[in-house]
């Protein structure tokens, strides 16, 4: 740093209102792998030959969907204006 120079100040963060934060929260979806063996029997029968599915959950824990592929889960979330986050 040169003499008499001040360090750069960080840029101010944008103001986020409570409504905008709530909207972002409601559009978030968590994607995680699920073993088919851990699912109810009726779902196990439908997933014949597949060992792992990908579950999509809202922040409140409600399951939105089960899909066979991680990439498909992300694409499906984005197609429905959701913000996907992978968790394990």
C-alpha cells in the first residue's frame, strides 16, 4: 500500500426487505440423494432397478418431488422458478 492511501472499503450490500427475503426462502428447494430401500414399498416398486433417487424438499421439509437423476432435479427446480441447493 502506498503511503497516505486508504484501504478499499467493501461495497455496500443491497438492501433486502423482509418480503424479498420471504420470497427467496419460499422459492428455495433442497435436493438430496435418497436410497430407494429407505422409501415406502409402493415407491420402491415404482423405482425398480434404481438404487438412488433425488428428493426435492421445500425449506419446511415437505417433499416436492422424487426424480431419478441429480441433473434432472436441478433442471426441474429451475424450470419451476425454484432455487435448488444440494445437501447430503
